[in-house]
C-alpha cells in the first residue's frame, strides 16, 4: 500500500482568483502553509481544500461520459492535473510536489456547476473521478513538470 511504480508528474496548473471567473493557466504557483495557491480564491486558509488535484488519466473518460471529444482542465476547476500516480492512493497521506508538502484530505466531488460546464449529465460524468483535495503542510513553489511523490501517512 505504500509503494508506487513511479512518481507522478504535474501536467497543468490553474488558478481562479474569484468565484464565477475563468481559470488562468500558469507554469508555476506559490503555495502557502495552511492555505492554498497564491492567486487562487481558496488561498485564505481553506483547510482541507487548499489545493485541488485531478487525475490526467481520467480526463478522456470524463469527456467520453459527457459526450465530448475532450475536456480542457480549466473546465473542471481543479488546480492541478497530475499524471502517473493514482490520486485516490494519496488520500490520508502526505506527498510532495516541488517544494510543497501536501496531505490528501477528502475526495474532490463534483458540484452542480458541472452541468453548465459539461452539459446535461455533467455532474455524473465527473462522479468518482473528481480528484483529491489537499491541505498545504509546508508552502513553497510548485511547477508544471514537478514530480508528485508519496512521503508517508
């Protein structure tokens, strides 16, 4: 349960400065201990939801369930798209991305906004593949291309 075939990798980073505004794609972001990512609306000490992550491998499945050829990461409103490591295995565990130490807290379930974003049935298209919320234990910089490595429970 504590071994992974390889480290994961950050494929995409997005920030949303306020509610109901589009996400902004960036190459790097600063994470604040006990908070979230600088420039993101959840940066103010949101506890369990400081950073949200989604599995890159799930994007084609979500698109297929929603009846789309593909789905842009910004549509799903998560901060990080990660490939190569199963996010569900990081729930309740600590992991490092760049300088940042995170702890997986709860599943990042879809919200009703997915109906508008993906069309009718969008909520269910994302169900079970919404990703992971994480708390920032040690702040720092994270970048596209950084490894995602399990640290421990």
